[in-house]
């Protein structure tokens, strides 16, 4: 079910990956938003996209939260 990237097939993020990934800006925890396909940092007010099953953890690629 889970590939070497730590992202499961079908667009689901492996919970083990969420345990080790942190926001690159705040170093705080991330929340997986399945509907939008993003990893959300509430503290930074940013949402990092997941593209082709790979989290893009670049602040310049993140969407600012409303």
C-alpha cells in the first residue's frame, strides 16, 4: 500500500510520514487535508501541496491560508 516515498497509493498520506514531516518555516506539526491534497501548517498559515503523491515542502510553493 505504501511506496518508498512514504505516501500511500490512492492519494492517502502514510501516517508514519506525518510523524516525521514538519513545517519548514516553523518546524511545527502538519495536518493532512485529504480534500485539498495538502499538508497544512496552522502555525505558519500555509498549506503545502501534494503533487503526484509527493509533498512539496517549499514555502514558495505553499498556499496562504484564508
